[in-house]
């Protein structure tokens, strides 16, 4: 397993471009199943989660190639409607194949995803929605077995806003008979990217970018191409890398609209930010980092996927702050590792109180999940001395060669290929 070795204390500065959004690609790829033929997905990031989805789709019979960030998928020879445990256990987003397979082929057998590193992540909303659309669903031997001659339209009201359930049901509804209405739909930009793709394929979807989506099912869709939006979480992580090290950064290819909540908190913490429709510039606080509380929320709120990185940033603030995660109540696996670097944090239920310290000091720390690992890298960049972040395969799931981007900004970070656990 690879690790990162970081010598902290370098001020990061420079200009970078952000890769395509992981969570958009993971929806756009299975959406391609809905049409018969060749799709092209531009700006697809080279990430392990994307490779996992590609493997799963090849297992279903999709022919795929991927180079220079262009993914080509030929869905005309799908001959297997089973998503096996070996694939799904690696990545929960594999469950995204359920809606497309069921609505296109009338059946699907998809492994239940099982546990997650930071607590429960149910898929009841996906299954209840499909049942409302007429699917017969059984759970047998760890698998979801779904059948429906043809799904029909339904009125779906989500109790909580769910990215995955919105995506799955949207993909199911575009080929269902009749009209489906999804209330309290997620409006994360990755869902809007999916809606744009489906509309381009010929789907009839009204209310894009709102919490009420109306979908009139059609009989068939045409394969087409789409540009994947830039990754707002990667961008947010890089902005904090500059902020926590006292540097400055320009990101050249992302709109500030994708991360207003993060930018506003960064400004409150003392950063100077200027942005336009396709560029964000940040300069770290002149003196100390001001402590700022955050509470995560569905888009356009502060993303849960930036919670761990913000926690790392606040460890060096000039005072105490509170970080509350309202989306996932137990997503704090990074805290004991940040404590190994000298952070003063206590967690009570779904809130962490972070009392800023004068300095962090490098140590060996362990990645436990994707965003937790990102927070350890950020802390390591600011810590005195050497930090080793073990098990960076978690990072490779969602950041495209993050060490190269950080190096380009002046970080002293290297990947050591090896077997240390
Ligand atoms: N929820 C339910 N029932 C469901 C589905 C969700 O109760 O059937 C709850 C969840 O427990 C959670 C809330 O709804 O409290 C939101 O979960 P959501 O369904 O939106 O999460 P997801 O679709 O499984 C996606 C991202 C996650 C990101 C969340 C929240 C993908 C592939 N994953 O997950 O990304 O944290 O939305 O924004 O899009 C990451 O990139 O690190 C990551 C974990």
C-alpha cells in the first residue's frame, strides 16, 4: 500500500486546474446504459472509483475505453443484469446501475452495498421509490432482486434530500411509462450534470436545478456525449491547502457558484477571495486564521464532503470553532488521526469542537476514508516536520494524483510505493 511523505511548512502558491467531478462521473457512466449505442463522456477524472465503475459496467457487457479523460461506452451488447458483491463492496455508488438496468431491461440483481467506514448509509429511498414505480423488489442472499415489465410514473416525496436516490430514480423514470414527480430532489451540481445528460439523450425532464423534478417517460433514448463538471470538492480541498499553509492559489476552470458556501466560510476565516464565472483566486489570511463554525447541509449548503478538510483547517485557527455534520452523524474518523499531529478536538455526537493550536507536529497517520485522508494531507502540509499518511489508496479513489497538483504548488510531498500498513 502506498503512503505519502510530507514535509510541512511550505507555503503553497500557483495556478492549477481541477479534474472532472467524481460524483458526476459515477452517475453519468451508468446513465449511459439507458441508451443503446456509443456514449462519450468528456473530462472524466482518472480515479479508482471511476475505474471500479468501468469494471462493473464491463462486467454487464458494456464495451468501454478510457484515455485522455474521454470515456467511450458502447452499451449495445449488455448481456448481464447482475452487479456482484465483488464490485459493489468496493464502492457504494455501484448501486447507481440499479435504476438504469431495471427500467431498460425489466430486471436487475444488484448486491446490497453493506457497511460504510463512517456509519449507516441506507438505500431505502432508492428501493421505496422504485416500488412506487411498480417494481417488485426482494432482498435475497445480500442482493436486491428487482423486476418490472415496465416501470410506471409515480409521485415520490423524499423525507430527506438524497443525491443517490434522486439520481437512481431519475434514471429509472426517464424510460418509465407516464409521469414521475420527485419532490425534495437533490440539487447538487452533479445531479444537474446528470439531468443535462439525460435531456441531451432525449429525456423529458422539467424543473432542472430545482427540488421538484417532473419526468415524462419516453420509449427510448439516444446515446450522446456530455462534459463532466469540475470537481467542487477537489477545488475546495486545494483552496484549503493554500489557506492552511499561508499561501495563495488560482483555480482556472471552476465557477464560484459550485462552492459558494465554502468560499464564504474561507472569507470569514480571513482569506481574500476573488472569483468569476470560471476562476477562483484565494490568498490566505494575512495574520491568523479566524475560527469559524460550519454546519453541513445539502447543496447549496456547506458540503459534508468538505467537513474533514475544514476541521483540519480549524486546528490552526486563533480560537475555538464547532463543526457539525448534519448529513452523516458519525463522519469523524479523521479526528483521532489529527490528534496525533497535535490537534485539540473533542467530538460530541455529530459535532466536533476544535480549539486551535499554535502548531501541528508531523507524525505517522492513517487514512480511513477518502475525505478523512484529504484532511490528513492538509494538516501534514501545515505541520512542522515530517508527516506520513498511510493507506493513500483511499485518496486515490477520489483525487486524481493529488500529490502532483500539490507539488506543482510547491508542496514537499512524495508517494512511496510500499507495503506499510
Ligand atoms: N439517506 C437515507 N436513505 C437513502 C439514501 C440516503 O436515509 O436511501 C440519507 C443518508 O443516510 C444521508 C443523506 O440521506 O444522511 C444523504 O445521503 P445521499 O443519499 O445524498 O448520499 P449518497 O448519494 O450515498 C453522495 C455522494 C457522497 C456525499 C453524499 C452527500 C456520490 C457517489 N456520493 O452519496 O460523496 O457525501 O452524496 O452529499 O455521489 C464522497 O465523495 O466522499 C462522498 C461520500
